[in-house]
């Protein structure tokens, strides 16, 4: 594996570890279990075995979707506009609004 993909995996792992408090909220477990799982997934995503790599990528995608929903809910609870959220996610206001406006977001009351 070249240095570039490995660097991306290292960055992804750092993000996942930094998000650990949110991981615990989303997937109740001990801190060590969450870090171990994030480390395992990041490692498996770089596997030469396509089945292992793709399975890990799918799990990471699901985790990131849940984290994004949690943070969008957090931002809305703090009265962020859809435009502010969109700017931080690097998408259009319409895209983030379409994706989340009708969802019951984590942390938001119905």
C-alpha cells in the first residue's frame, strides 16, 4: 500500500477516535470497545481482500451517516440555519434540508 492511502486511513482513524463520545451515544459500549472497533474498521478498509475492505467501507459509511445525523441534530438544537450546516458539510442548503428536514434527528424533540 502506498503512503497516500495509508495516510487517509490514519486521518479517518483519528476522526473516528475524536468522535468517540458520539460513538458511545450512538452505539452504547465501553470506550475501549468503540476505539477498538474504529481501529479495526479503519485497518480492514485498507485490506487487500476486497470482501474485507468493502465490508469495512460499508460499516464506516453507516457510522459516518449516523454521526452526520447526530451533528445535524445538534446544530439544529443550537439554532443553526440549514445554510450554516450546509457550509460546514460542504453541500448545498437544499441538499442538507432535503436529507434531514423531515427526519427525527438524534437529540431533537419531535
